[in-house]
C-alpha cells in the first residue's frame, strides 16, 4: 500500500492571521553565535509574511509563540484565529494548549508523517536552509567551525610541570606560551631561566594578566610640581603650626588599573607626550611646543573663553593644565604638535559646577553603513575638522578656573578665570557642544536620524547629503559636488573649520578607495 497523493491546492486564508503555520527546525550541527541550535518560524497564510526566532532548546517554542502573537496582533489589529503545526512535543504541552484555549485560538495538528498539510511552514524552513547552504557554498566555508577552545593568548605566562628534579624542588617553572606544534598535541613554551623552547601539555596558563608589563607601579595622587623645590631644611625637628590648626596629611595610596586596560596603557605610551609645562620647555622640540601653546592661548583669547575676576569668597576654582600630544598620521608619523588647555574636571562638584554630562557620538556601525552607501552609489566622501571644538558652546553654570601656569596675566596673578565658554576637561563640555551643534545644524534643514543622534540627512531635490558628527570630526557624504561645496562653505561661516579633503583617515581608520572598481578598504 502506498500513500495517497495530494491533488490540487489548499485555499488561502481570507484575512490576516486567520491561519498561522509554525514549525521547529533543528538541532543544527553547528550552533549559531550564542549557542542557538534550533529555530522556529511563524508564517501568516494570507500574506505569507513570516517571522524567524532562534532557540537554544525546542522547549522555548511556547515562549517564542507568545512573543510572536503579542507583536503581530499589536501591529495588525487582527487576532490569531488558527495555529497549525505538526505533532512535535513542543506543541503538545498542557501549558501551550491551555494558553491557546484561554486566547480562543484553534489548534490544528497535522496527521503523523504528513508534512504536506503543514506545507507553508515546511517550505519556509527549506528556503531558509537553502539560503544558508548557498551562502556557505559561495564563501567556501567549511560546514563546521573550528573550535576556539584550543586558542591561547600569545605571550601569556604559564606554570609548566617539570619532568625531572629533586623531590623537594618546585614542581613547575614559570614560562611563556609562544605557539602550537604541528607534530603533536600541546603547546610551545619558552623557559627564560634555561633559555630553551619545548613542548608540553601539563600547564596552567595565566591568560588574564597583561604580558607586556608585570610591574605594579605606584600611582601618586599628588601632581608632580612644575616648579623646582627648595631644600632649606637644617634640622630634623618637626615644625609646629603657629595657629594651632592640625596639619592634614594626605596619604599616598597605590591604585591599580583594571587588567583590560593593559593594552590601552601600552599603546598610549607609544606617543611621546609630555606631562608638564616644564617638561615641554626642556624638550628637544620646545620651540614647536611653545608655538602650539601660544596658538591654544590665542584661541582662548579670540573666542573670549573667560574674563579675569577676583576670586569670589567661598568658591574653590577648578584647576587646569596644558596637555601635550603628538598628532599622528595614518603611517604613524608625527603630523602636528598639539597643546590643549584642559580643565581638571575631577575637581568639579555635581549640582554646583555641573548637572548633566551625557553626550552621544556616532556609532561605528552607522559609519560602516554610510561607507557602504558611498561605494554602492559612488557618492563623494569628505572630511572636516572643527577647530577648538568646545569653545563654540557656552556654559550654563557659573564656573571659576585657575589661570594656566606659564600664561598668567602680568599684574593679575591673583585673579581667576570666570568661564564664558566650555573648554576641554569640563564634565559638561561635550554635552554643551553637542546640543549647540545640533541646534545649528538643524537650522540648516538637516534631519537627525532616529537611531543615531549623530547622523544627519539633508535632501534638496535630487541631491542628498549625510553628515556624521563625532565630537570635532565631521564626515560629509553626498551625491552632488555643488551641494557639498555649499555645505562646507556654510559650516565655515558657523564654526572655525579645517577642510581635510577627501576622507582618507577617520577615527584611527585608514580608508583606501578605488572608485573605478567601487571598492573601499578599511585598515
């Protein structure tokens, strides 16, 4: 005896959600990211619009259906009337059946070994698997991913079991992991005490430590003095305060950064920045540093960042300092000497010197999406830089700051700076600048993106422009050269701008573009 054929076509439901097909597929041999080995689909018979949900276990099908029902009924205004599935155990639980009865949903089970009656769900699953197989075949990837459990952090310290030695000797030696042998199982290790390389699998790897530096340096809370210290001590007798006020001692404590900042700390040391004004003046490039400092202070004066006033009673001014940094190009070469006057924001008091501080920046995925649009439609991509960016916005709070060492006004050394504009280091500086820029740019008919507050769009006829805003870096993506020129000219009237030309190096990423082949590389 053979199965009877299915003749003709089944009628399609008359309205949305009158009939919903569902099925579970899995387990897949290679779990998806997150450990998902199953997926379930829900397909409306009338519109054939479907949803896919990833699952770790088949038992999650009930929760996925509740999530699906809430979403589609809320969006369409219709109620699910009938749910059709096979006789999988995930659909036969009393909890699932009671839920369907409570919500007046008719449940239809297909007879055993008759997937033809659940044809919409079965076809949906097959289509999804065909897509996956086609993508895997196109990329020539293996059907299974190699396990990453064998991978170790290169250079990690490790305690390796010793093979020989006296019974009272240490049972392990401290070595460094350096690689994987092809001929056998285990790992390559370097023993610095014996200066040899060997293979072993009896090890305890210490991968959480930072291999580049195992020193535990003290971090002093006191700043290094920029003035030479006078040593006039003639005796060892302690000095006694004449006014009877006890001397407050400030203890030096040891502070250790989190392990995950190790590589950041190492890379930050690659730039030969200076800490103090005194160091800058004794550096081999002191003339260039002095020129950079003068440029920074001239910018403060031309922008009327502060006014000098007598220090109000009961007010503790915020400190400030000059920060020195080399600006590096795409190849790591020094392109400029930067001196930035920054406020010591850690001395500000919440509720007194500042309120809110949050300020968004453009998301990396937004930049990548726009770069893809640039390549696909062959748009222009340009970069601009806002000079002394935070000086463009005003401060709402009343903030007083000390004068910078080396640049105090003659005859007014005792006065303090009453800030009129934001400067680097203030906790609210980035927020003030972001709000000011947003107000200005929207006044030029730019529309803010709903999902990324630092991406703007402007449409004029057939011309379209995208603006990506990342603190002081601006990326312009447009399909009209004339419109690009107009926007750049307008930005230059609103802020002090520097035209960087066609984008080639943004946010530490080098851009290599081949317009003839519509290709763009990021390194």
